[in-house]
């Protein structure tokens, strides 16, 4: 490839983006202006620069006019930088001889009513890009091998689906789940809308598939503590918490739980604390793995060092699996890509005291209702409160969602699960009076509207209320009275709140460990809401399920399969290009002061000594594979001894000077 | 003349002043936030020209000083919220560095012309608000006095 060293030939291409840019920015004027800039050989505009004919224009100029630096003024580089880099590569030019000016997101769209000023701004942006382009140097991509394993964090339906899909491609997959069993929220559900198939019946076979899969290694009761490295070569530290039970010996017979002195006295989280368990437990009978775990916060022996004469669980265990001395184990996993499938929490309705949750046991959340109606739940599936079937049930929707002062988003599943709940009460409690307070019924999915119509036809009364209208639930004479503005008071036996899906309350730690961002709604942020809904901004880390936003089961499964496909691509390729825009030590400037070493978050820099001209020369060495190109070293160095390629001191200075008209 | 009238005259005198402000946006949060502002069609003044850098921590204080001495009316540095840095802790360094720089700039009366803001990738609206706020603040301050001095 030939490059015109000191006098580069720059081609400037202005995109109209249909009318997205040209309706505000006078594109022809910008083209004319670009022609006057130093080193600009050619300047053109086109309707859609990213389209095939647009790309062909650039390629033609590279070949015929010898253009060796390209500036495209169009949308955000976050959108099309890779597209145009590929164009340069196709035409035989180094892809890093490219610079983009963002005149759409940062200009035409943001200044739609100030055409002249927007045109001037576009000129400024083009001038700055040209100034940088002049100083761009070709860079060589570095290829590194990708480790042929994947990690899935979270063992709910999304994590299960993702792990199975990755493993079915013949890729070794670790599935890390923090609770003692996989299954997640879906295992807690009774029936699933709109088909009413039994949740456990469709989930448990998949759980078993995971356990049996030769390419899946399951790490339950384990926490991801640390993630180092980069796409293709992540190093993940996982803490396998002590179960105090040897899982190789435990056969899951349950005699220990029978013998436990706290049997029937410990709140059971799986049943949303509606039932009781022992201090040694499996979350639910179909747990995978079916291995017991001792709850260290409850177990008398673990808390006091003594439990009667001899711990009864230990006495009862014929397999000799119980080991109160067991310690946490820390393991390191090397993986190529990571899928995050950490699921969701439910909105805590005590934050809205008007709903009376926590004051009366007759006000429950949607998930509590699931356990109450489930045949594996604490009542064996009989809907009862204080031992009696409720005859009047009120459902209240949008609790903790669509709230402009709180979670503004729609939680997406509540309309349908409320319809399902109402249907289940209708089915199980003869002659029950059922009322749903709703604001808008959002029955958008396949079969949803049909299901909603069916439920309405079952004699369930849907009453509309505005979200801002006052509503109050108060306890009165062993019942709960629902006072909704504009509606007659209802004396109910049971109130079910359609509580919203929210991001896991304790997700902040994992977000930091993974270096992935959260949106204003706290859900993990995808790179592009439409075209890259499973990718995070950190290469090699993908999202599946409700950690990205509220979803029903079909959408979760679809996204998990998609994330699995995305995560498998680099692994199946076997190698990946690393961005060459990383740090480079300028040995003649570096005097080995080592100021840059401490700020580097990736420990990519080391101080070395070598012999030069008969004397010891100290200098810093940069590890290209570890460096992520943040550039903190460059800003720290007082001697211009280290730069980051593609963002060098001169390149950025040239942009600053171009903006201010200094030459 | 009442205070209000004084204000009006001052605004009129400065009415023609279109400041030139330089922005450094980190790639992961603030640049993405600026993209989102555009996609969402939030409107803001066209006075801030932004340079994309990978991390706010790589904004060399020299660039800021150079921009101010070369006549920029203001400089904005925007990065991820503390704790959310894509590079773990870069923005903490930015925060310390800019605080130190502003201390030095106080001596030259330039410290009010440097702004450090946190804008996440989901805060398009906030980005538009920040640009509006910064532009208005600089309009209030008037042109960079050093620019005039150089011109003479």
C-alpha cells in the first residue's frame, strides 16, 4: 500500500443521510468548504454514504485519485466507523487512515431549527476531522486466539437457554448460579401465560439437560468475584461458597432436613417466605443439582459451634456428606466470551404504603400469589388465607411501574400475569368475585389479546382507573378494603399487587466487575437498542433476559438464543482482531520515570532496563494485548513518552487548533 | 436604571456573542449520551464542538490550557459517572486532574471556563441540558479575555 508520507491526499465525503442531515445542514456548502482545506484532494456528497453506491465512490477515489486518508462526515462513529473502515480495507488502504465527523447526531438532529449555525458547525467538525486525518498513520491489527470456552452468569431460564445453546455448538460452557439450584424465577411460577402450560413441566426438563450436558459445567451456590482480561481471553474468579455438604456424596434423600432441629422454622425464600424450611435444605424438590445446602445464617451448629449432643443432620446422613468445616473455594476460569443472565427482582410494594402491603397478610405480590397457587407451594396449591378460601379478590396493576416519579417503564408482563392469576382463581375458587383495577391492558404478544378476551369473558370485571388517581388499601375487620377514586369501595378477602420487574437490587457490584453500564432504569445497557440488543459496550460480554429489561418467557428465550449465537461467533472463529489503537512508548522521550505505571488500570505497563550506548537505559514497555487504549498513561506522562495510536497528542492538538482557527 | 434594565442592556450587548467551546467526550458514556441526545432530537445550542476520546482520563491538561490560550471561550470535559468508568477508575483521575487544573486557572481568571460533567450513555436529555448550561454560562462570562489580548 502506498502512502503519501508528509503530504497526504485526503478525500472528504459528506453524507446527506436521506434528508436527516441535508434538511438542516447545507451539504453543498460543506463540500465546497472542505475543498478549500489543506491536503483535501477531493470532496463529494451523496444521499447515503454507507450504501453500496456511496461506498463505491470512496473506493473509486482511492484507486483513481490516490486518496490515502478518508474523512466521512455522517452519523456517529459508534454507528458506522466499522463500515467505512472496511471500505478502506476493500480498496487496499489501511483501515485506520479513516476519520469520521459526526454531523448527524451531534449536529443536524440537535440543531434542527438553526440551519445556518448547524452548517457552520458541520464545517468546524469537518475541518477538525481533516486536521486529524492529515496526521493519521496506518496501524496493523493484532490477532489473538480465542479461548474455546464460554461463561454464563445466572441459571434462570435465560441462563439455562443460553448455556444449552452455546454448549450445543460444541463449546465448553460454565454456568454460574449464585443460589443452590438453577431454575430461577421461572421455577417459582405456577402456570405461564397465555397458554397456561405448567411452568415446572417445561422448565425442569431443561434443567436436567443442563446437568447432563457433557459440555456444561455447572457451578451453583457460586459468585463471580472478578473478571480480568478482554474478549477471547477473560480470566474469571469464581467463589464457590461452602455448602457444608459434600456434593459428591450427597444423594439428596432429605433425611438431614427431616432431622434438622430448625425444621419448619426457617423462612423459605423459594416460597417467598410464605412457607418454612429447615436450616439444611434444597430450594425445591426438583432442584438441579439435587444436593442439600446448609444455611450458614440459620444453622445452630455453624452459629454456635454446637447443636445438641451431636448435630442431628450429621447423624441422619447415611452418606456421610455433611461437613460443617467446609470452606469456600475460589476457582479461576479462562473463558472467551461471557453471557450475563442475572434476571430480576420484584418491586418492593412497601415503598408505596398506600397499597397496605406488609400491614396485612391479605395483601400479597404477584410472585407470592404464584407460590400460593402452585401445587408445589406451601398450601399445596389451595388458594387460602388464614386457612380460608378468599371469595372476593382484587388485583391492582402497575404497582411500581409506569410511575413518572419512580420506574417510568412498563414492566411488560404484569397485565398478562394478572389475567392469568384471575383465571386461576376463577378455576379454583367457586363463585369468587374478581376485580382487576387496570389502567391500560397491554396485550401485545402472540396470543395475548385472545387470552385477555377469554379471561374477561369468564366474568372477571376489569375496572379502569388513572394511574395518578388515589388508591388505598386498608385493613378492616379481618378484610381489606380497596378504596379506588371514582369506584365503590370493595371489601376483599385478598388483594394481589401486580408488582413490577426491577433490576436486581444488588447488581451494582457485578456491573463494576464486568465493566458494563446500566441505563437510567438500572437495567443493563445494550450497545444499540435495535440492531445490537444483546451486546454490551464491552466486547465479548452479552446480555440475555430480564437483566436487560422486563421480558416475558418467550422473549427471554429468544434473546438468550441470540446472545448464545453472538457469544459463540468469536469462539468458533478461533481468533479475534484486537484494536491496534493502544499505547506505544516513544523510547527516545521516555526516561523511565514510571509515572504512567500506577494509573494503568490493566497493568499493561512495566518498567524495564536495557543497555544503550554502553549505559543502562530505563524505559517503559507496553503490553499490547493487555492495553485497552484508555490513554490515561498519555495524559499522565509529562514527557510525551507514551502515546495512544489513533489519539496521539499531535492528532488531538491538531483538532483543537483546527477548531480555533490556529495554524 | 433598575437592575432589571441593566441586565437587559447587558444581554443585548452580548447578544451577538457566539462562544466557541471545545468539548472532550469519553467514548463509552458521554459521546454515547450525545448520540442519544441527537437520536432523541433534544435541541441544544450549536456552540460546543466535541472531540471523542476513549476516556476522560486521557484529556491532557495541556490540551485544555492550549485551547484556552488559543482563544476557546470554554472547555467541557464529560465522562462516565464516578464508579461507572469503562476503564474502572479513569474518571476518578479526571476528577482530581481537573480540580488541580482549575486551581491553577483561578490565578488567571479562567477557572470558570472549564467544566467537568458526568453524562452516561442513557442520559441524552442530560447531555442537552449540560450543553445548554455551559453555553449560557460562557455567554454570561463573555469572550475569553486572552483571545482579545492576543488579537491586540
